[in-house]
């Protein structure tokens, strides 16, 4: 999909908006309130009819922007439904009358299967255009184009691009076996990655987003594989006797940390991205598993029961300087380092599993979930959101939430058991 999406960008940004902090603050909400944002129906700018393009655009923008927690997405004034999208083509009065602060207008042009989408963001109070972008691709690229605009809108408003064009790789039993799947972060456009009718676990994205690691039992032993997402090429890179599990890419893509039991018990090792000789990082008689690299590659968080019960530990990437991170709870697993390095997610068993967030120095230990059993949390590439699996509502499904635990929303669209989600890096 990505290679067929051509982004032809028309940027019409008010110069003063980027020239000073005061103008920047004028179009952002304070931390204690949401901006009211209206999304007008997408209009046909020429060419063939677009079917349900307006409905899809509205759904994507409403989901993305509501998830941020920064915007209250409004229903539109009906009187504006047929108006244009460019400056001078519509009246701001109906939007001002309902106290909309921001307005998104969009339009489309269809020519066969080719689609051009144009989006514009307006400051309603000042009747001022803030952003205009145009994207071209095929009809099936509509959701990605709309996610891209949501990303660009966040870049304008917060000076950091959104993560909404990202993918999530996950494990599902929807076909009867634990296979690896890929989907948009919001649960749409699901693709099956593996079809080996075996047990496949713990997928992890490469830093460039083009490959995944995963463990599979397809040849009997739990071996670690590297697979191209779009090419389907695959290589077995760790097949030592015993487990080869919880593989994690280093931030530069050159090394892989994983747990192996080839020397008698589960220890953390490091191997090259193509496999080869393994460097042992932990050395004790306990179970060490689930490594997670810090974003600068200097440290690794992992799970160990060396004190009797599983806890989160941190070490330097060469295995030195080990210290215990979690001190509360008797059973803590599944660490995931944030992209900015300031927090580490983990799961604590307290009857059911709940997700917590903690700083690398052990302070600020914060519970994020409380309903159902919640596991396998991973960060969005900007660190603003988290994807995880939960049993709330019956079965196991993939959810997303904000980094502070608010906005928890189900995105799985299947009745099958969906687990082990991992958000892709920026694509």
C-alpha cells in the first residue's frame, strides 16, 4: 500500500503561525481543556462519485483526533453540508454560532480508481486558514491519506507528528491457530502474515518497519525468525535447543536481544540481526526473559525471578550494571521502554494482570488499567499512546489508550483471540 501512495503536498500555512510562540499558543488548548473541532463532510470536487468517502473520512478523523484527548469533535451544522472547502467558498458564521474553534474541510476527486484528497484546517474565530494538504493515491488508500492528515494536524498543533499512519502487528487465533497478523493501528485493513498452522508468538518490528521478529514452533522447537512484512522473505536466525523467544531489535537494527535456554536455563543473549554467535548478557540460575532496549541502545530492561518472583530489572547493554527496577507487587513482567526513554511499561499480576508505567529510576510507578486482565503493552512511536490486549468484555482483544491510561478504546474487529500487539515505528 505504501509504495502506491504518492503524497503531493500543498502547504498553505499562515506564516505568522510558525514565527512566534504567541501565535503557536493561540491555536492550542491549555492542558485542562479540549479544543472544539468540527469536521465537515468531504465534498466532491470533480470526477466520479466517491461512494462513502465522506463517511470514511469522518470516521477516521473523529477516531484519531478524539484519541488524542486534545479535541472534542463536534457534529456539523447541517446548513454547511454542501459548501466549498477553500477560503472564500463558505461562511464561517454557522461554525462560529456553535462555538467551533477549529474546522476541518475536505474534498475529493475520483478518476477511475485514482483518488486525490484535499484537506484544510481553519481557525474559526479568526476565519483563518491554518493548513492545507493534498494527497493522491488509489481509492483503497483513503484511510491512510486521512490518517496522514491527522498526523500532519498534530505536527502543526503540537510540533510533533502523530502516529496514526502506523501499523500494529499482533497474534490472533481467528483462523484457529496462533498466527501473526498486521493491521492499521485502529483495527482496519487486517492482513495475515504467517500461515504455518502452528504457534507463533511475540512479534517485534524492526526499526525501519519493514521486518518483524517472531518465535514459531512450526519446526517443533520454539525458534526465532526474521520476516519481511511486504516481501514475505523469511530466515530462521536462532534455533538453539530449548527456547529462542521474546526477540527484540536494538534501536539501530544491528543487534537482537532474546531469551535462550541453550545453556540450561533462560538467559538474555545478544545476536547479530542475521543470527550467528550469541553473546550472553545475564549469568545466574534464575529465569531471565523479555528484553526491551532503551531508545539510545545503552540499556536493556528485562524480567528475572532471581529474587524468587518475577520482577523488572535493568542492565547496561553489555550485561553490566544490573539493578532492580520494580519494588512493588510480587509478579511483574513484560517491560517496554518508551520511545523517549522516560518511562517503562510493564504488567503486574494482582489477581488479573494490570498495566503500569514507571520511570527508569523506579519512581512514578503508576497504574494505567483496572478493567479485565491487560497484557502486552507497547508504545506508539511518539510515546503518546499505548496498544495492549485486554480480556474486558469477554475474549481477548487489542485496545489503544493514551500514555496516562485515559481513552481506552477497543480496536480489534474480530471475535478471535487477539494478543501481543506491537506498534510500528514511523513508516
